C-alpha cells in the first residue's frame, strides 16, 4: 500500500527538517568558535574585553570598571574605566596573546577565556594590579589576587568606587 502525502504536509516536514539542521549547524559553529584557542595581537576594547582576529573575548573571572565609570580619589573624580583599559593596552602592547576559551559564548557573542602573554595570566594580572575585581559570580579563581590588591590599595582600590556589576545595574535603572 502506498501512502501519498499532500504537498502541504510534505512542505511543513521539509521546513521543520531544514530548521533543525540550521539550529544544529549554529550550535556546532558556536561550540567550535568557543573551544579553539585564539592567538594573535589583541586590541583592547575595555578593561576586561579583548579582540583577536575580529573575535571579541571576555576575560573569565574578572570585572573591570566600565569605560564611562568614574571613581573618586582624594575628592577628585577620575575615569577609572578608561584607565583600566589603557593599563591593559600598555601591558599587552603589540605582543601576541593566547586566549583559551572556557565554555560557551556570552550573551553578546564574546568568547569567555583566560588570556596569557607568554606564561602570564592576564586575567590574574589585571586583578593583582587592582584594575579589575574578581568576578566571583562566575569564578573564584582570582579572589586571592583581589584581596592582595585591596590590602595594598593598588589601582581602583586606592579610591572609592562602585563594583562594575552594581554600576551597570544602576545604569539600567536610569
């Protein structure tokens, strides 16, 4: 016995199959993009984001002040977010970095990674120098570095500031 489907059913079946194939392909591409090491000369986007070969990379486990964020030291305001980015750019210079992805892309399409220059963990360096906080919501890896920077009043710890995650929340409420 031969069963003949109406053209409408055949089209919807083909449409569903095509959709599933497209979704699976996107998941595969995202997984591949988020697992291959990225190495090259980096551009600094802000204190916790780099770009290598056109791919944005969010430094895992740290949160630096936002570019427009202000800190206050000795009663004077200063753009600590800009300074964090400049400090990271000075550290990296034009030497290559290697970023090892750790999981999926974030909601902005950035690879989440630990980046190194030579053997130095740049994520740890930013926290140790006081230009970023340990982002404990996502990783406890840099808690000791933050405690040391805070105790020695390095970077942003020499001033009054709002943690970056709170500053972003306040900005959304405005």
